[in-house]
C-alpha cells in the first residue's frame, strides 16, 4: 500500500482517529479496572487493621472516624474495634512528611490502656535496604506493648528511646513521629471511639 | 526456509547481538531506577515487553495510513495508551508491584527502546516480523533487567527474589542497592556480557 501524503487534511484526520481510538479504549479499560482497584485498596486497609488490632467482630472500616489535623494533610482515620460489644482497641493512621523521600504513613493499633498493640506500614518511599527495614520484625518488635505516655518516641540520637535502623536515622525519626501523631489523636478522641 | 532462518535471527538479535541494555544502552532510566531487586527488574521488564509488543503490532498495522510528518506524535499516542492500560491493570490486580515501580510505569512512555523499535523497525516491516522483533527485544530487556536486579539484590541485600541467604543483621554492600550501585553493576555487567558475546573484543 502507498503511504499517505502529508497533507494537512490527512495529518489532522489520522491524528484525530488515533487519539479518538486511544481515548475510547482507555475509558473502557478504566471502567473495567475501577472496581478491582477499589477492592484492592480496601483489602489493603482490612489487612492492615487485622495486623494491628486484637481480635474483633465488628466492621471497623465502615465505622471509621475521620478528623482533620493541622499536622497531617489528609485527615487522620480512627477505627475502633469491638469484641462482644466490649472495646478492645483502635487503629489510628499516622503520617510524617519527614521521611528520607517524603511521606511515611503508618497504621498503629492501640489497646484500651493506650499501649501500642502493633504497627503496619501503609506507605513509604524510603531507601531500599535501609529505610525500608522499618517493615522488618526486628524493628517493629521494639514498639509492641510500649506506652507512648512514658516511652520517648524519638531515636536515641535525639535523646529518645527508639533503637534506630542502622544507616536510616531519618527514616526512624519519621516513623517515630508518625507513631506519636497517631497516639496523640487516639488519646484526644478516645471517648468517641469507645462508645 | 530462508524466511524462518531470518525470523530466528531477527528474534535472537534482540537478546544477544543487539541487546537493548547491554549492547545498545537504550532505556537507561528504568534500567537504573527500578532494578534494586530481581523481582522489580522482572516486573519492569515484563511491563515494558507488553507495551513494546502491542505498540509494534499497532504501528506495523497502521504504518501505511500514517503520514510521515506526524508519525512520531502518532506513535507516542499509541505507546502512551498502552502504558496507561498497563498502569491501570497493575494498580487493580498487582498493587504490590504497582507501588514498587511507582513513577517508572508512566515513564515507560519515554523509554527510547519502544519508540526506537516503532520508528526503526515496525514502521518499515511486516506484522509477523515486527512481532518477532518486539519479542526478541522485549525478552532481551527482561533478561537484562532481571540479571541487573538480581546482581544488585545479591550484593546489596544478600537475597534473591526475596529469599535471604545471609543472616538478618549481616553486613551487605548497601551501595549496590543505592543509585550509584546501579551504574557500577550495569557497567561491569555490560563488560562481561560483551566479552562473552563478542569474542574478538
């Protein structure tokens, strides 16, 4: 077949057809993936909740409490968990912008006594092999069962009690700050959560 | 017979003689950026392979309908569409990989390997030849990224495909996980690769 001449009409027509076809097909794929995308995000949240909270039988995701905070860009989310109608704990999101590459977002689970139950990392962009070790059991272990009211949530370098990741003090600092933020939000709104 | 031989050569050139990463040094941005582990390298390679294959098919099909003066914008729109499809599918079905690759998925659009093959090969050759060219080049890219990712993961983290073979607190060459390590590992791998494939160098 002969190649089309580069006349104005030809060029405009061809580009129009190509953009139209690509636009339509993208819209179609977007429709297809909309539901799985939402599902994947929800599943991530539910998984994080299961990790950080003790056993519960209500549905924390549908009973989320969102509050605005001056420290965080997005609102802080608080999920309360009940077992047989007794309050067993709450999961609170905490963020810090002070990570090595920006945002660090955590989900922190607290018991009714204010002690940390467990922590899950929701989002982070830290250096692979250094800051990403904040997800490791070895690092997370030290936060379990601490009471942030008496435990200083700062790296040892800054006069606190957190054993920093080697080579990633900045990541540790951001992590600790996010935990502290979650704790502050939890204490502030504990009343509303336990009902 | 001559034709099948040609196809075979066409396929193999992408993997060995004209390997996009080790020989032609194309697509360096994802090559250096995401290969901090073998799995990331493999994921990025497969995503690029898919885009390359689809864009080669479409470009080869419409090559006679596209006026010469607007061929580059036309190719870029086609490539960008497929990249966006990959991005949406990854986010929906493999969110873990989507997070790991991050900004490098949209950047597949500007991977010069893909536009290069569309311009230099698919726009001048038949559909079957373009498909084989895309598969060869794409697999060469997958191979190179996986090897590079594996090398960096082994040296920098003491593991391969997340299977650790050193203790948790062992000292590894963290440098290889960091950006400078990508350059160092790539250069040595390119030397080894060219030594093995071009005997006369």
